[in-house]
């Protein structure tokens, strides 16, 4: 399965040969990654996609538009994802290559 094949509103970034994608599906933003130039996403041994939830983000009820996101990657293997939900910008950080995400609170 190609990276981000079932996600919408996708943004991508790369760190030293690992490609990352964040995108929306099932009322949430998710992070997936690939180590073969996006040809296939990382999978568990049973073939299930390695996907980590960043944040629950419902469709905008007035417009039915998905929230927009932007992904930034740093050589320290830190990933930052900014998500615009209902006109409010939220920031999330992963310091372990996309495995876990925490909201950034404050400046």
C-alpha cells in the first residue's frame, strides 16, 4: 500500500530517507511513514498499517471541509504538525519519529 493512500488533505516531509505523511481520515489526523520513497507505508507483521493518531479533527459542519494540516520535519527526528480546526491553529510535536504526539501548549 502506498504511503497516505487512504488519507485526505495530506502533507509530507522527509528525514534522512524516511518519508512521513500526515492526513485526515475517520474524523482524525494521522501520521504514517515509509522507508522506501513512499512506495509502501510501514506495516506491522500482520500487514496492518502503522498509523499513529495525532488529533481528533471533525469535519467543519458548516462547509464539510476537512481541517488543514502542515507537517515539518527536523534532522533531530522531531516532527511538528500544525492543524487548523475550526479556525484555531493547534500545534503537535513528535520527538520519536511519529510514534507518539503531544499538543504544544503556550509559546
